[in-house]
C-alpha cells in the first residue's frame, strides 16, 4: 500500500497501528463507543443490535439470504421499535454511559475485559479468547438497568455530532467521507455532518455507510473497524494540540504496540 493510501485506511488486524502508518499519522486515540439510555425507551421492546448467524446452524434446503430474512422476522416479533427509531432517539435524546462506569457497576476489571464481553456477544472472538460468562453478565446488567450497549463497526449516532465538531475544531469546514472499501468518497460541508439526521440516512453520503472521515489536507482520520466497538482517531502531534479530545470521547491513546484487538494486550489507562 502506498503512502497516499495510508492516510485513508486502517492497518491489518494483527499489525501495530501507529508504525503501520509510517509517519502519515503519529498519534492515535481509541474513542470507545458509549453505552446509553433513552428516557422512556425499554431495550426489551426494541429491535436493536447485531443479528448473529452461524453458518453451521443453516437449516438444510434453505438459502443463506432466505435464512437471514427469516431470522430477522423472528427477532422482530414482540418488538415495537425498529433499529432506525432507536438510533434517531439516541442521537436526539440519548444519555451516554461510559465504559468506566459500566466496569465499576457491573464488575469488570477494566475496559479490556468489557471489550472482551462485547466482542463475545457478537461472536467476534476465537474460542480461546471469548468469555460467555462475561458476555452474559453484561447482557443481564444492561437488561436490568434498561441500558443499550454500543454497536460495532459504525460511527455511533451519539458520537456523530462530536466527530463533526472534532473536524471543525481542527479548522476543517469540509470533510471527505468514505465507505469501508474506498469505492465511494465524497467531499462534504462539515455542517452537513452536524445536522440532526442519521448519517446513514443522508442521500449526500455514501450509500453503504460512512466508515471513514478524512481531513482534506490528510491531517486527521477517523475510522471504524468493522468488528470493533470503538472509533480510531488519527493525526499528528500538532493536530491534537489544545484539542482536549478526552473531553469529547472516552478512550485512550495508542502506544506504538497497540493493535486493533487491543483487549489481548496490556491495558492502557483511559485518558483524563
């Protein structure tokens, strides 16, 4: 991959993040996707979160797409609120709950353990890394307190306004938005991203979802990994000066060793 591409895409999963960029970006902040509540909204009546399908469980004689449609229909039974309604309500009225708070109240040692529980819940870990007991404990806690867990692999609705503000604060009135694979990139006004609408519902943005935000001068990149519960924000030292990014997002600064699956590495304290 050439130097230009390293301003646009994240590294392979098993590669240290910052060295992979070869100086294109020297600092990285892992912005954790928040848990949240919405006043008057009970997660038990909402169709929300990732639908998990194991190919080994595919019924004989049923196509994969047909099976997926059937499972989606089953999941909708008894649900009064669809995922888009939840996202709209979250962006408009959601109350963020940080990972540190969940760890303290639900009995997780740190955000690495909590990440393990979240990734287990979506079958996103190898068997030797998954922990079903932690995943079940987290699910029970969230259900008891009517808390929505975060989603993986997208810019969370509760974070979208703050992400747009991040680019504004670094002097960018326009932002390049891109899909996961770089097939569709568009230069848009930052004001568009600051609107109350969900990004995935905007006709002006990539059809298959916004996965990357890039400053036109390549000084800043916000990127989501498809199977991760965080947004990676990358830049150089001068980009982050006086930005106070920890005031916008809960998270931590990457070390030179930090990889995509940092839950397997020594835990880096959250920024204050």
